[in-house]
C-alpha cells in the first residue's frame, strides 16, 4: 500500500473506520463459508454463488451510500446485502426457503430483496438489472430527489447488449447512477480475454461520455476512496459514473462449478492479495489494532453467524394455501 493509504487510518476516528471495514469484510467471509457448509449439508438448496475474495468491493462502495440511495446487485449478492445492513438471519432464512427470509423464502440465494434498505435485488439475468438501474435513476431525477442509484455487475455483463444500452441511455438522459463493475476476470467460467476484444473495462465508459475510473478491488481503502469521490460526482452533477473494481473470487463460480478453467496456482497467487489480510496486517503493523481486537471481532462475527443459522433453522415454511399469493390475481367479474 502506498503512504497516502497508510496515513488514512492513523487517527482515532480512522481507527474506528478501519475496524468497521474489517468487521464487515470478515462478516461476509464467515457468512459465505458457513453458507457453503450448509449447502453441502443440503440445508440450502438451488444455486449458491459465493462472494469470497471480493468483499472489499461491496464494503468499500456501500460505506459511502446513504440510506436513501437505491442499490441493485447480481445473483452473487450476499456480500452486498450484508454490507447494506440487511439482517444476516433474514438472509440465511431466505436461503433456507423460510417465510422469515427477506423475500419470504421465494427468492432464495439469487433473489435477495429488502425494500426497507432500498436493496432491490439480487437479479439472475446477466446485465438485466442495468436497465432497471437507469430507470430508477431517471425516476429520481424526474422526482427531483437527491438520491442516487448504485448498480453492481460483473465484467461478464459488460459483454451483453444491455450494458451498452444502459450506458448509452444513462449518458443520454444524464441520470444519477453509479455503475460498479466487479471485474473478477472469469465471468461464469470464461476468461475475459475470450469474451472482450478490449479487456480493460474502464475503456468502455468514455465511449459513451461517462467518466470512469479503475481501482484495485482487493484493497478496501482504495475502493472506499474511489467510491466516495465517484458518488460525490454523481450526486452533485447528476450524471452517471463507471467505477471498475479489479478483483478476484477465490471460490468457483457456483457450488456446481468444477472450476476447470483456471489453474489452482493462479488462485493461490490471488489469495496473497486477500483484502481482509491486507487491511488487518496494515492496521496491526501500525499498532492500530491488537490481537485482542481481532479475537473480539472474530468471536462477535461467529456469534452473529450462528444466530443467523439458528434463526433460519427455527423458521417456518410458507403454508401451501398461500402458494398462489403474490402470483395470481383474483378474477373479478
């Protein structure tokens, strides 16, 4: 890390900020590890896409959003939901398929939703939510609100037509939307060099007149700093901004993925850039946190994750008689 980054967390107030960032990243990591364990035990069914390795992006960006801002994500959204403040028990219950889940157990892992925190999914169609984000931002502009819309997506979505349509309309209509590309290099399982003629995603924004910045997505301090500036620009100018966070997922695309498309040695090299270890080591080396602080954080997180599992286990299934609820409308003559 450069000297400027180190200076950012030397004061007492910055120590608190560093602890908060570390806590959130560790919570996401432990929640995801527990989810993988529960999936193996068939407590969680369907698809499961884990966020392990990419925690710095969600935490670094969402820290800068206000409660009034809209947030949309991909199907790899557990980390975003936790960083946004959705109760871990509500998320875990949703993955269990229990009615106490944030989507009443109907969405599962890929479709988390929480209106109270303005977390609008969890979208399984690649790039489908980019157009939704533009629409939400346009609505905010029409209603003269001061909120923005933040939309997370992967580099795989940048190869879809809707990415280009969204970029074009966002710039054409000048709407307050922050596009955050989580570039983990492989989309589902195809290396970026095989799906993009120009692999630098940050070169795509300027083609539509959108200001763009690329940042080290494995460094939460760098992400937070870049996101803060980007969000300020979107909020004050009312124009779109593209923030590209170059990151890496440590686990396979999903629990069904045999992961034959990348070498294990490559994964191990990226693990040396673990965003949690980076921040924890930086703070430890500067005597900002102690081993006691770290132990307390880990214990608190373990307790919170276990409570989430207990909440999900005790949850109830939706009654069969409610099967048509929210799906079919009553016929009226």
